[in-house]
């Protein structure tokens, strides 16, 4: 599998990653190598195999009761925020 | 007191209780060694000296009063992937270079609750993605056995710290071998429990169907001591398994006679360094002497574990790492012109090359038109591999083989080719895909560098694995070796 520059630009956009002009060819090359490498998977006969998403097949993921268990700690959490005002997270304008 | 760092965690525990030394003396001794050796090794991202001394003083008071907690006063270091309340938690990334965790991970909370004294947070491959600890935003970690070599990864800082005896034990995480491979490359005992055995609450997520927390220690007994407190149900982790934790320490001395050991045929085929192969075979012969029966076992789909992993893990990482958006915490770029620009530049600047590569691989294999060909197929191959293991465990109690294809390699040797780097985990990834517990114990030296023996067991067979690995350490001295200059 060989990716083009356009492919990588598109993937980077979907992944919300800014990639510099100089770095693009490096990713075109390494991502193409990785995709060629994983093509070995085509050698396996998987026609009758169920996909496996979780290593403990018998395990059912629990649901917890919809109850408040945590105290309000937004001030503590927001100490890590890049920009805050009046208890709200600030981001660039979303709606014109 | 100069020899405190030569003691195991179990011996330190005994000494503390017998009042041969205090927890403060112990903390001071290791902090002084960190100060002396860390500039060379770069094993730490944060050293929490003052906090450690305060915790050690409290432990000493409790010890004096005779009401000490089970691990009271024992120093320990945490991989910087575990959230620690009020302490910088970077996950090896520039993205989190300013992130002070607002709560403790369950692993941190439980070990602190048992009395452990944290000395600091260890260096690691960024977001646990790497096999050499060269992907850290805080610089590579050096292997104390040879400082031109890598310590393995991603728990490379934890491994180097314990191997250099600047910390007596460390936590780590293992998504594709990140505890076992560095343990092998630095001459330590690395233990990865069954998926779901140890809570992952507060452990920064990489690949959620694979991640599991564990230990890097000198001995199996030390691993058992820590796991006793780390394992167990946690309602805050939806994948945490609600089964009782057996008596790990009590299981250590069980006789090994009658044990059926499967020799993993595929692990001894091409790619394994000759001397490493020889040493692992010698270890297997020792098990035969101890009364074990050796059977060659083939897992035909196992060679596909690396490609399956490098679809599944990046897919899960691309989803998990979408939370780093520059909005609520972590790095934000300067003067974003709009929301999209903020996302793209914050992430582009905050993440390193390998993390970006995996996010993009994951984005691609999950995208419309490619999902079936890559992701779904990898999940099917994952089942084939898991079924191979299940069949093997009908025949044998445990599987054995090498942990790593080669001993530690040179810093810089594999950085240019991601696929070559990925193949370092060829023997360890299978256990993660199947969610199995596995351990690596030192079994010799190749060209002066440590070699690891890997033991893989069925789900929740931790007690058995610890018993079997301990049986080997009773007969051998490899786990007691100390790298030159750190005696």
C-alpha cells in the first residue's frame, strides 16, 4: 500500500493534526511502510471468524447507576485549562 | 548504610519493621542516588523529594507506634503515565508538559494507602508508544548496563531507575510489551497481569483493549508484594474485573513438580539472537530439572500478532488521543485563528512524531472504505491468535520463550524505520492481544547485556505465574546482578 501526499494531507486533516511541509514526505514514506507491513494480515483465512474487540470474552462491561458520586471540583480541574473565565472554558469563536 | 540500594523490596520491608533503618533514611539514600545518577540516565521526569521525605516521616511515626501499613515506608517510583494528585503528570509528552493531575490513579492511591513513599515520576516513551524510550519529549533514557544502549520501552525510565538501584521498585504499563521488554533489557523482573486485573483509572489511556498496569522489580517476591495491593476490583474502571485477589505471596513456594511447560515453537524461529536463544533454552532445561515437563507448542497465527497490533493499537489510540484538543487541558498553540486551527496546531505542536504517526495510522484504518480491510480484519486475526493461546493452555500450564529478540540495542539504531522498531515487540504482543498475564525474568547475559525469559499464563493465573517465576529465581542468581558503577 502506497499513500500519496494528498492521502496523508487528508488523513492529517481528519486527525486534526497540523503537519509541516517538510514533514509531509516523511509521513508519506513511514505510513506507506506501516500499511504495507500490516498487509500480512491478508494471509490469514478470516472468512468464518468473528471479530474480537475485547480480550475477556465472558466479561460484560458494567453500567453504573446514574447517580451523582463526585463533588463539584471544577475550579481544581480548570487550573489545567489554557483559558478560563467565569468557570467556563474559553475557545476561539465558534459561531460568527 | 551504603548497601541499602542492594536490598530487595522484601528485605527493605523487613529492615524497616525491625527498625534497622528508618523510612526517612531510606528515602534520603535513594534520593541521593537519584541526584547522583539521574543526570546520566535521564530516568526521571519529576523527582518529588520533599513530598517523599514528608511521607517517610509519617511512615516512621506509624512504624514506631507499631501500627504500620503493610508496605509502610517503602520507596517506589511511578511511571509518568499514572495521574498523581498535585504532581506534574506528563505521559512523556509536550502535550502535557504543564498538566498537574487533579486526582490520583487507583494504582497510586492503593499503593499510597498501603504505605508506599513515592520518590518521583519516571520517563517513558510519549503516551507509552515506543520500545526504546527514545520517543520521550524529555529526552531518551539510558540503559545502566551500557549507557550507549536503550533501556527498552515504553516503561524505560522505570526500568533504568530500578536496574541502576536508584529506586527499589517501579510501576509500569504494558500495552504491547512495555513492562516485559524493558525488564528484559535491564535485567529486571517485569510483571504484566491479566487485562482487567489492575484498575486503569487515572492511567492515561493508549489502547484501551490492551493497556494493563504492572510492576518492574528485582525479584518475583517484590512483584507479588506490590500486586497484592494493586490488583482488585475498581468500580471507576469499567473493564476492571470483579474477582477476588488470591494470596500471591502465599503461592510463591508451591512445588513445580508435574508442571507442564509449553515451549513456544514460533519464538525460537528466525530473528532470535543466537546467544539469547541459548540462554532461554538453558532456563527451560532448569525447569525440567525442577520437575517440569517440556512440550513444544505451535501457535500458527502468532507471527501475525505484530501486524494485528499495529492496526488495533493505533485505531484505539487515535480515538483515545482525540481528547487532547487544546480546549480543557494540555498544550494550546499561540493565537489560534479559529477552532480548527486551535485543534490542528495544538495537536501538531504537542504530539511527537511517533504519536502523530500512530494517530494517523489509526485514523486511516478506521476511515470509511478501509475499516473492513484493516480494522475488522485485524480484530478477526486477534481472535485467531487468542484461540491459538486457548488451545495451547488445554495442553500445558504455561508457555515459555524469549521476551525480546535481541538484548538492548544502540540508542539511535532503529529510530529511522518504524517497522523495524515495531518488531522488537514480536514476542510480547501476543499476550496483550489475548489479555493474558505474562512475566519476564532475567535468565543470563549476552555480551554483558541482560536477557529475559518470558512466561505466559492463562487468564487470572497470576499466582501460578509468580510461583513458577519465583521457582527459577530460587535456583539462579541473574536477578541479583548489578550493573557496573551502580554497586
